[in-house]
C-alpha cells in the first residue's frame, strides 16, 4: 500500500494514488450515507410525529417541571429527555419542532427558487441593462447582513409562520440569482442553444425546455444546502423572539426558553440546539454528496 | 487603477443608497408608520398632529429625500423614541464594543484557520486532514447561538474557567470571540487549504524543490505567501457576516454592543435607532468590501483591468 506521505512528496502530479482515491470515495460515500440517514430520521419524525411522540407537546404539569433526562438522578420514565419549566415533555416538543423547521425550510426555499431563478435567468439570458440592474440589486443584498434585513422585515410584517417564510424567501434569493445567471450565460454559448436560436424558437421555449433543465443538478445541490440554512435562520429568528411565538414548539423558541434555565438545567438548551445541528449537518452532508455526484469538478480534492 | 477605484466607489455609494432606501421604505410596508411610532393608546387628533409635526403627511418620496438629506449632511437619524437622545449618540456609545468583538473574532479566525489550512494542504489526504475537514463540516452546520450557549454551560458553569456575560476584561472577550469566529472559521480554513494546494502544484514550487531548497523554506517562503493572499481580500468581505453574527453573539453573552441595541430597538419599535444601525452596518460592510476590492486589485492586476 502506498502511504499518503509518499504521494505528498510527489505532489507534482495532481493525481493521488488509486488507493487513496478509493479511500476518499468511501469516506465521501460514508458521509453521504450518514447525511441521508439523518434526513430520513428527520422526515420520518416530521411525518409521523403524532404517533411517535410519547406525550402531547402542549400539556403542562407543574408537578413534573424541570425533570432531567433519563440517565440523571430524579428523572421520570415518562419523560425520556426530561421536562421544561412548565412540565412539558422535552422530547415530544423537539419532535413536533421538526415539522415546523421542515415546513419553513422547504417553503422558504421554494420562494427563494422562484424569485432567484427567475431573476437569474432573466439577467443571464437577456444581459445588457436588465443584467446590470439585477446584478446590482444582488450585490447590494449580498453585501448586507441577512439577519438585520430579516429581523426588520418580520418586525414590520408581524411574527407569524407565513411572514417568517416570506422574510426568509425575500432575503435568501440572491445566491440563486448569482448562480443561475452564470449558468445561463455559460449555457447560452453552447451549441445546442445556438441551434435552438437558429430554429427561431421563442425565448420562453428555449428557457423552459433547454436552459432550465440543464441547470437542475446545480439548483438541486444549492437548494439542499439552502434548506439547512433556512432551518438555522428560522430557529435564529425564533430564538431572538421575532419568529415563531411560544408556546408553539419551534426549536429556536425552545432554545430561547432553555437559555433562561441553562445555569441549572443545561439539557433544556442543549437538546433543541442539538436537533438543529443534526438536521443542518444531515442536509449539508447530503448536499456535499450530491455535489460530488452531479459535478465532479466541484470536488475539493 | 485610479479609474477602477473611482468606479468601485460610485458603486459603493449606490449600494449605500439602496440599503438606506430599503430601511426607510420598509417602515411603510405594512401599516401607517405613525401608528408604529406612537403608543397604541394615542388619540386620532394626536396622531394627526404627530404626522404633521414629523412631516409624515407628505408624499413618501419627499419624505425619503428629507431623510436622506438629514442623514448625509447632518448625520441625523432623528431622536430615539425610548431614550430621548439622538440615535447617532446611542450608536457611538455602543460601536466600540462591537468593534472590539469583531476584531477579536477576526484574530481568532486567522490564528486557527491559517495553521490548520496549511497543515491540511501539506498533509493532504492524511488522517489529520480528514479530521480537520470533518470539523469544518460540523462547524458549518453549527448554529452559533447554540454554540455560544454550550460554551457558556461548559466553560462558564461546569468548569468555571471563564465569565459568562459582560465585557469588563479580556477574559470576557474569549467566549464571545470564539462563538462569533467559529461561524466563519470553516470557510477560511478551506480557503487557506485550497489556496495552498493550488500553489503547491505550481511550476515555481517544483523549481524550488528541484534546486534543493529545504522543504520548510519551500513551504514558508514560496508557497505560504502566495497561498495567503486570497485571505487578505476575503477578510474585508466577511465584515458583513461578522456584524450580522454579532447581533446574535451579543444577545447570548449580554455584550453591550450595536447588535443588542438594534435587537432591543426592534422589540420596542424604536425605529429611528433601527434605521440608524441598518445604515451604519451597511456603510461598514460597503467600506469593508471596497477596501477588499482595492487590495485585491493592487495584488492582482487582472482584476482591475477586467
């Protein structure tokens, strides 16, 4: 077997030995599988929460408040991960939180896709002034901290599920525009699009039948990663008190409530955050695997 | 070069204008701004008088022109409704704390990202590299407010090594800086790593090796300097991310900076302060980007000629 150190000393050639390449693929595959498993857990939990959750997420029981998780002293067998300050079952609330996170993450991405891809294709296909105007707005949006924009939007619109999706959608589209614009420009120079032009196909037909389908893999990868980002952003807005409002079990709300008790009851803040982390990690790992699969050029190796 | 700088400066000013307009018109998105600015128990007559006094009964575009004029020529964002002092004064009081936090985070990011990135690149494919890559992946999925809370629980509550809130001493700065920095750390790690990998495959590195230079000289003198250049320009662009992250970090650690100010102001409907912070953030970000672009153009002539 060739040791990694040896391949390094011959790093003039950019091709690592085949053994190492195989190991890399396995490593990547493993991470991709790990990501898929995490997402499978996430989706299953979201779909079947009412049957899976051990307790009702809203039922309060003041005599059972602030119970620790199962392995600690004083825990109750009814509450696997313990209870919060109102005696609600932490595990059940986290499981119901999965639904909110996924609904917001997916809806926000759909909204971002419609806005971002629409503008990106317009800019890349028509170029000229349309392109300059759209690119300028994209640059302005991307140079500005998302959080401040989203916070202001939600505070003006009012905090509700629908408005959070709108705020995340309105602030998250520029990255799609940037990517689709470049992809459209590249595609437009390819022969099959030139052929379509010379057949006098309408712009609509060229865009919908030839440009967009060829961008699907790129958009799929980007959207996957953006779902994770939207989930983190939703929980962030909720954590700051401008997202989902209590008593709805959103991970961000639970984290904010748990924060008030973190000095004595650390699990109240730890587990909801762990849920966000695992969800985002799973989606990112799958996104990386998809990227490697669809476009080997993007591999970091 | 001068033409390039002038062109970029015009763009920067234009972006500031767009953001100031966004922050201004957002107020008109949903409701009558007078209702947002006044307490809910205000009488109809009071509302009318307030509108007249504040000029809110005039066309929106004229109001924006006035707003812009006051901001640009007098630095006047109006009075804070809550504190009854000029919004600018509140920002000036809070600005140094946020700046300190952001600078500490930048120092932390680069102290970690540069050595880790270089080691990853030099030992590419090794166990160490894989471990670092895995940590970078984890870091990208980590919500920074959760990381902050966990750091408080572990280092503040369990181990009692570091203070958990406030901003009195250097020790207070450590946890917030790590929290804020860890957001961007994975990006810079990968940047240094891929920059170093690119350079290591260049002909002049092969030449340096071929003429028998010791490996540490090849890496330290020839490779490292060129690999680090992209980082210089990226730091300026990351200012926006850092300021955004500061809003959250300051909340978690009760750090008395602009982030907390803007969040409190949003909660209390103190709109002049919100507008002022939005515009100040925008100016910081745009200036950061401008400096980064100019540095990039100075370093790499291809950029300014394009």
